[in-house]
């Protein structure tokens, strides 16, 4: 029997990797490179060279904090969709879990950053090294935005 479950995360603002709270850094090893970090009003996430770490704080009767570590080696399929002010990364994991990551209020620079992150993850999933030039752009937060992308 095949079991299929869907998990969705909403992220909005790219932040400086150094601005991640200390409790998040406990889940990322010292030698692990962070491609990018994001936050919402209550959640944080980090894309590293090995995994995606998402801190999902849900408010209700009790505050629930869930921490997800999604290792890229567990991804069997991956795609990215660009819309006007939104970008979506879909991941299908080896265990049948579908993970959807929505990036809201995306500017042109964010689209370039997400394209680089996607490319790096896709290369890792395919057992290839990410391109050094892509990692350098992510490290230096240096993104070239073409005029055509700026207008979208």
C-alpha cells in the first residue's frame, strides 16, 4: 500500500545567514555551508549544502514547535515554479511525502537567489557538486538581475 502525505511551508523574507537565531544553528553543523536563510513572522528556515531545516511554530491552544530536517539525499523529485510574486519549490521524498515550499512577495533578486538554491539542490540530488560560481554568488549575496526579470 502506498502512503502519500503532503506538507506545506510558507516563507517570505530572505535574511542574512548571520541573523539566524542561535537555537537554529544547533541543528546545523559548524562545517556545513548555509546557502540561504528565510523567515516568516514566526518561523525560520535554512538551506544548507546537505539539508533544508525548517522551524515550524504553530500557535493554537498550546504553542507547538516542530523542526523538520529534510536531507537532500531523501529527495526523489524536485521542481520549481515562478509566478508573478510567488515562487514554489516542490519536493517528492523517497518515503512518498510531498513537501511544498511557498515563497511569497518575491522580488526579482529573490527569484535569482531561489533559482541558484534550486540549482545547487538539484545538482546535489543528482550526485553532482554544486557549481562554485553559484555558491560564491550565494555566499556573497551577489545576484545579477536582468531588466526583464525586474519588470515581472
